């Protein structure tokens, strides 16, 4: 096999590695989105990919690095030597992203919460579902529409600190 074919195959392999690294990181983000329906199979795939992505992206980074070194050494043109850094950077980016908890980014708690009496809560419609808590005659309601995104509220109701989740 000629060096030209080996060079072309190395570039194809680099491209395939970038696509694979992207897929193993992006698929869970795509399948588990706020307010999107999810099936049991979607969750299984997402958690399988999520659990394997840290290891597989390290392997992808090493393979892409070796192939990039091969391309660098065998490239006759300067542009080939420069362009090889782009896929390597992309794989490194997905390797970093595989170690982040992007679910926390999607479902983050409110940083500065504020509460309003029911008479002033114009952001809640009469037909909106709420999670309600009553302790010692003091009551609080949390709109499900907001809880579905933020998932957690810490409050004091009837003098008792509570944590409400959805």
C-alpha cells in the first residue's frame, strides 16, 4: 500500500474517531433534554454512553494523537500539518466534556430564589399545577412548570426549613 493511501486512511480514521467521540458525548445530551419525552431505552442508552464516555474519549484522544503524529510526519504541505490540530482539539474538547456533569448544567437550581404571596404571583395561572406544602398553618406552593426545570427548592414553611424536589 502506498504512503498516499496510508495518509488518506489516517485522515479517515481521525475523522471516524472525532465522530465517535462526539457521538458518545452528544447522544446522552440529545436524549435527555428538559421537557422532552424520554423512553426507558433512551435512558438506558444515555446512562450507558455517559458511564463509558470518560474511558472511551481517553482512548479516542490517544488514537487521534497517534494518527495525528503520523499525519504530521508524513504531510508534505504545511497546511496538512496545521489542519491535523483541529480534529485533535475537537477530540480533546469532547474528552473534557465527558468529565463534566452536563445534566447539572441543564437542570440547575435557581441561584437567587424569591417567593411571593399567592395574590401577587402573577406568573402562575389558575390552571397551573403546583407542589403544595403546609406546616403549622403556613402554606407554600411551587409551580410544577418551574420545578420541572430546576428540580429543587429550599424554603422555610411554618418555621421549618424544607427541601422540595420534583
